[in-house]
C-alpha cells in the first residue's frame, strides 16, 4: 500500500495559509480513483484534521496510515439516495442510515470534524453524494479528486476536445442501452450532436450500446474502452470502431469499472 504521508507534496508549504474551506466541519472527500497516490494534497489535509471518518472498508484500509487513531465508520454504498435500496434491503438501509445520521449529528454537536471519503468525482455518479443533501445544514464542503474520466483521458493520451468536426464532449450514462430508460437524452439524440461521447457504462450492455449508436453514427466511428482507469498496474485499453468493437471484446467480460469513448478524436 502506498504511504500517502511520504508523498513529497503531503505537507503544506511553511508559512502558507490553509484555504478556509479546509477548516470546515463536514467534508465529502474524494481520495481519487485507482492508485492511492492519486489522492490530492487538500484531501490528505482534510483527513488529517478529521476526527470522525466514514468510508467503505476498501478505502478505510487503503488509507489506514492516514486514518490511524480516528473514529471510523462504515459509509455503506448509496446511503441517503435511491441507490441504497438497490444494494440493500429496505430494512437494512433504514438501519444504516439511522446509525450514520445519529453518529454524524452527535459528532457535529460536540464540535468534531467529520469526513466522508469517496473516490473519483463525488458529484458524478458518486455513491456517497447523498450525504451532501442529508447534512446540508452542516454546510458540507466537497473536496474534489481525480475522476475515472480524468484518469481514462490520461490513459488514452488523446485530446478529447480535438475531434475533426467537434470541440465538445458529452459525459453520459448508457441507461438508454438497457431498454428501460424514459429520459429525453436518448442515445440517438446524443449521437446527433456530433460531440465526442463518453459513457460511464457500468451496468449497461455493451452490444446494445454500440448497436443503438450505429443507427446514427457511421460504423467506422472510432471507439475506445478503458478499464480500471487510474490503476497504473491494471488499466487496459481496447481500441476499435462501432463496427468492430463487439468482436474486439469477444471472450472478455468487461469489469464494472470501465468507460466507453466514441469519437473521431481517437484518430489523432
């Protein structure tokens, strides 16, 4: 495990004042995506100052050195969001939310600093984003982190804003590829913009996604799948086109952590 305390940027410059938001009482802190070294200096500083920390077991373990001696709690997944009742029974979700609510309220009353740790961009499909709305009265501060989108861009080493006919990027879920989506931002409408499309595909079906896109875009449109972005020893990239992508992935099961890029910026 990477020791974040040994990072050369882990300490503030002597004499430099800390940003005012680092002194807040309640923070939602992204630790970045993938490698432990992707955590920011500000995130480390907030966690050093925290008294009470909520997080998933994997994140609490990854940053155990930084969190030593603090009061640690399970943040669950999707608490205070509709998401929680997909991952837990209604009874368990209610129990977990009640416990978190009581612990945080009591800590706040005693003047303790509270941090909920997350990964990636907490405001893009963040599993802990519900804490922000639930504890809005505590004036929560979000500490940004390296998202899977940032990490995947770096892995591709291509300028996503530099397509031959487009200088825009649309970040989207691929819900429409599941067949049960009733939103107005359908795949067809997104594709018609001509923008580079980046899908947080996750539980979507890849074959349906490419088939839907081919109704609007040429089959020769470049496509990339980036898996495990931010994990330097594990990330993989598959480059193909809408026509060849399914065959290129034949026999390979996509992990939950993957993004799909569609656009001619990949030709450069």
